[in-house]
C-alpha cells in the first residue's frame, strides 16, 4: 500500500502538470482544480492511517519476534540445564578433571550468551509492561526465562564448587596412592634379610646404604605432613567423603610409623651383624696372636750348661717376652671381653655364640699365662741346676 501511495503521488504530480497546461479563466480549469484538490486531500488523509498501520504491524511483529526469541532462549537454557544439574562427579582424578573442563566450557558459553539473554529479557520487559493479552503471554515467557536462566547460572556455579571439592578429594586419593605405593616398596626393602657376602666389608656397605635410605625416609615426613594438611583442609570444609578420607590418612600414618619401626629393626640387624664380624675378626686375630706366643712359651730350650744359660740370656729374653706378652695380651683380652659384654648387654641375637668366643679367648689366654709361668719356672730351675754343677 505504501508503494502504491508513492506511485499515486507520482500520478498526482503528472496531473498537476496537465492541470497547469489548461488555459486560465475557463470553467474546465476550475473543475480540474477542484478535483485536483480533492484528490490531494484524500491522499493526505491516507498518510496517517498508513503510518499507524505500520506502527501496529511493527509492534505486532516485535511481539511475535520477542515471543519466538523467548521460546528459543528457554529451549536453549533447558538443553543445558541437565548438564549443569548432573550428579556425575567422577570417580577418578582424570574423570573429575574432564567434568571440570566441561563445566568450565559451559560457564564460558553462558558468559558469552549472557548479552543475548539480557537483550531478549529487556525487550520482553518493555512489551510486558503494556496491558494487553499478548503482553500477558510475553510476561509469562519473560518470568520463565528469567527463572531458568538464574537456575542455570546458579547450578553451574554450584556444580563448579562440588567438582572443586571432588577434585581436591581425588587429588588427595591420588597422592595417598603414590605415598602408599612408595611406603610399601620401602617396607619390602626393609624386610629384605640380605646381610652382605657374610663378611665385615659387605655388611658395612649395606649399613651405609641403609643409613642413606633411613635419612630419605626421615625426610619423607615432610610429604606425609603435606598429605595430612590436605586431609585437615578437606575435613574442615565438611567434605562428604570425610570419613573415608580420615581412614586413608590414618592408614598412611600407620604405614609410615610401621616403616620407621622396620627401618630401626633392619638398622639394628645390620649393626649387630657388623659388630659380630668385627668381634669375630678381633677374636681370630687375638687367638692367632696367642697361638704364636704359645709356641715361644712352650719351647723346650733350657740351655746346655750354666755358661750357655747365662750368655744366651734365655732368661732375659723370656722375661722380656713374658712382660710384653702380659701387658699387650691383657689389654687385647680386656678389650675383647668388653666388646663381648657390651654386645650381650645390648641383647645381640648371637649372644650365645659371642659368649662361647669369650670363653675360648679367656681359656686360651689362661693357658698361655700358665705356659709362660711354667716356662719361667723351668728356666729358673735349669739355671739353679747348671749353677750347682758349675759351682761343683
């Protein structure tokens, strides 16, 4: 109709040109002028109704457009609500991370779509302020979309908080699993009964390695402390898995205490084994030394005559030998006895064997002393005998 009006305006213009070509002061001129004026007046009267018709149609179009936009946005929100209200929280750290990523993507999508929702709600609010049946429908759609949008936004935030809590719990479970595996591995190592190649040097090497490992386990207390701190934070925030988390932490603490006990036990075993080898070496060397001295102490050499005894100075040599043997031997025997007594008092597992070694050493030492005393008496008697013969 507006297009037709434009065409009619053009025709009116042409009529004006035709009317102007009619001679003046004629009856036809007057008649044409009257009819020209009537046509123009009627066209002018059409302008306002057309404008009003356009306004009404645009308003109706806007109402229907807003109604359709409301339906589209309501459908858009409803499609995303199940994801936001999902009760799936994941049972592993990786699963929780994937769910968190999906929820964060949904939040970003909501953030970017917010302007569209605000625009539709604003337009619907304007139309809803009008008193009309159509406006009632728009107001209902406005309220529904507003409520669904608020619900969707709140559910995504709530889900993010829940997933954050689950992530912390799964991270704690993951960390406890690693700690538990490490503690179990060290526990197996501690229960290893290897004592080296049954000699002092290899046992010493094992003991040195054990001391390094002991320090590593001692330093691991910091990791246990961090895990305990995670546990306290989860319990303080009232995590739904608080009971299970508390049990896991108690289990880790027990494992760590048990491991430290095993460390002490293995250290004690290695130390006892090392001390045993040390004592065995000392006993063997002392027994060999005593055996060498017994050869001299049991010598049958008494001299051939008084001059031989005197000038070969058997007595002087033996006196020097006896003095040196007595002082050095007594010192070494005392040291071995002290080592044995200390190991027995410590509660060494081989206390019976150590006691036998002690008895053997003391018996050999007593035998040596007896031999030296007998040797001394025999030399003294030989000296007196040869002196008697010499005097005679």
